C-alpha cells in the first residue's frame, strides 16, 4: 500500500515540534539551576504521569492503556523507562553544571548512533558514505579526547541512551501516549516517595518560591509534549529521516551554549565539531539521495 502523504506530513510536523522544543530545553532547566538534578528528575516523572493520565482520560484512551502493557512487553517497558530516565538525568545535570556544549555534541552524534543501531538491530545496510560519516565522527570524538584529555562521557551517554530509547520504541510498536504514561508510572512511586521525604525533611524546592514551584509543576507538560511529538514522528517517518530532523536540537543547544551561556569553545572543540558537522553533511547527502531513489516504506498507524 502506498504511503499516505498526510501521515508523513503529520509525522514531520510532530518531529519538528519535538526537536525545536528540545533545542530550547536548556532555558527551562537553567531556570531551575538551584534545584538538585535528582529532585528535578523526580518532578519530571511525577508531573508527567499526572499530565499523561489526564490526557488519556480526556482523549478517551483508557482502553488503549489497558492493552499497552501486555506480559510480553514488560521487559521492553522497563528498558525504555530506564533509558529515558538516564537520558533525562544526564541532561539535567549537564545543563546545570555548565556543560550545554557537550550535551549538544551528544545530540549531534545521535543521528550517527541511529545509523549504527539501524545496521545492528533493524537490518539496514550501511552505504559507503554512511560508513565514512561514522568514521569521520569517530575521528572528531577521538580528537576531542586527545586534545582535552578526557572522554566526553556526557555526549556519549546522551547519544547512546536516546538512540536506544528510540530504537526500543520503534521495534516494540508502543502506543505513544499510553506507552509514555506506563513508562512514567513505572518510576512514579519511587519519585513521589523521594519528593515526600524531601518535603518532610524541609529540603524540597517545591513550595519554596512561586517561580520555582510553577516551573517544577510545569515539568510534566514540558517533558511529555515533546516526547509525544517524538513518538508520533518516529512511528510515521523513516528512522533516517528522524536523524536528519534531529539536527535542530543540538543546533539550538549549541547556539545557547556559545552565544548565551558563553561556555568555552576551544580549538579542540572546533576540530571535533568540524569533523562531526562534516560527517553529518555527508550523511545528510547520502540520506537525501537515498530518499529520492527509494520509495518510502508505508508508515505505521499514527497517533490519531
């Protein structure tokens, strides 16, 4: 059956919304800088669960929720939950510790991680240009390690955790909204318990100032909406197309890090980013050439 152009357009619009939002995420978390990363993560989990539960009820997707957690998918949900939680925690800590530039590097690397994951787990063939792009990005990372003297673990952790999260969701055909609700509900009891302990001990940030309280309470909407948009995009578009659109996120974070937060951008960073940008340009050319030559696969069932 030929692909539905309206579904592809819907998926592309959702993917663009998700990646633009993530590109601006440092602004949100910088506003919460006095709050510890684990506490912010706990609020993200709890408020996301509350928001998504309300969304499931309002949109009458309770039946979808009942069928979203079959016995055979429990291990899949556990894996996706741990991966997204790790990604959230590393990113929150990186932003508030002044490492937005390295975080952006992770999301620049992520499309190339997607290529490798596609080869390893989805049976996708690696073209010569894609192989060259991956090798060039590897050279960029190694150059940064040699010049700076340490492994950019923040970048690698973000790229690996989010790449694997997208892969797990794509292979498992998890319903977007119901699946996200299940993921947050898995962590919600521990997160809520942690916040209650902080409140009882008088160490919690919630209720301190009006601005901080409002930001923490809005963490559910801020977190869940881009993930829903991402889920729609990844179910409706080629994985390679998602990799191309994803450049928006690290570009926004890179500009914030250098122009707004004035993080150091050394010659070592210039060399590493130069190699990675060149590899992404090569990969983009290859992906676009392949898209023109090969018809797209039929899109899976969309969210609506």
